[in-house]
C-alpha cells in the first residue's frame, strides 16, 4: 500500500451519507486558544489578546486536514464585558470549511479573585465540496459531480466559564442551530452536529521559578465516543514552557513555547498518531502565535 494514501473518497463518503462525526477543528495547544471552543473566554484578560494557529494534520497522507484560525478578544473598560471574534478555515482534500464568529461575554464577580463569564457567539460557516477532486470506484454516481457544491449556514455557540489567575473551568456547545447540510438536494447529506466541550486547568506553584499546569479538554459529538485531551506543562519564570498531551484513541503530543518581552508568544506542538493511521502518517504539526497589547485601565467595581 502506498505511504501517501488518499483519503478524499473517505471524506466524501462521510459527507454524503449523513454520518455525524467530529466537524469542528481541534488543537493540541487548546489552553491558549480558548475562544476557539468557548465564547466565554472573550475578555478574560485585561489586555487585548490575539492569536493565529496553523495545524497540519497527519503529514505524509495526501489530502490530510489543514486548519487555520485567527482570533482576537478584549475586555470592556470596566471589565464587566468581553468582545471578540475569530476567522477559521479547514481544508481536507475536496472539502473545505470557512467561517467567522463574533463573540460577546458578560463577566460576574463571584469572589475577590474569581469571576464567572457567560458568552455567546454568532456567525456564518460555508461548506464547499469540489467534485472534480473526488475519484470514485464506480463512475456515474449521481451524488458526485465535477462542479463545486457550496452551502452557507448561520451558526451559534454558547459557553460558561469560572476563572481566576490560576484556574479555569468551563463548558460550551457549538453549532447549536444544528443546520442541515444538503450539497445534493434530496440525498440527506447530514447536519452541522452540536459539539459539547468541557475544559479545566490549574497552575500550581512548585518552586520560586517553576509552575506546573495540568489541564484537560473533553469533547463530545453524537454518535462518536467522548474524546479527552489530558495535558500537563511545566512553566519556568512564566516565560518558557514544555508540556505533553494524551488524546484518547488518537494521539500523544509534546509542545513547547516561549514568551518574548511579555507581549509576543510562540508555541509549537507535535502529535504522534496512536490510531491505525500511524502506519501512514508522519505526525501532526501545529504552530501558534499569540500577541498581548493595549492593557486597559480597569475600573474598580463599587461594593
């Protein structure tokens, strides 16, 4: 069997048979791109925060997924609200997904050091299938054409987050409108399945210059099994970190990052596939860029 194994036909079959599966992007460095999963992360820092992330999955496999996302969020002047948004695109062989989301969050103080954030996001997602890139075992299948089929759908997400300087706990759901996808009218191609997330993390001070941060991300979409990302990173002087992740039934990963002058951060992760795809894949690469700028002068809340 060739090492560069085509998966275009597999992806096309999944879309045209209406099978529900993981439709939303996943990132190994999820701790740093919370807005990608949960709109309640908007405004959780007193700075403007921007990120850009690129994930090249299963390198060595032709037409494997490639994901790009950019996001920005910031607090209001009094810190009671957060605003943000993100742009994203996924490309997998003949299929692609492009969209944007605008996010709003309201922050409620619950203790001296912690707040609860409730967030919503709305946007549009376009799904595209290029039939000219699909090779079928049997010619003449009416479900496939040589043209480009596209669907533009509204989308919405909701999330809640309890957070402080050293911890966060959140739940969220995306693709709440559960829209139908119908590339080929009458064929019942499937739906934009609702995706559910749970996430948590805590920073422990273990020495003068060191912290350890365990975290997890739980993902569920019916009827797929629950996936869990278990991660731990060691942080040195708040500037340098090294960590590892295990994703159930999928991959193990290592990642590292560095803060430059407290406003620019760079991160990189490498996933080692543990599923049957390990025989064909050279792993997954992910590059992260983060910016913090324009610290807001927060207004103290009246007692």
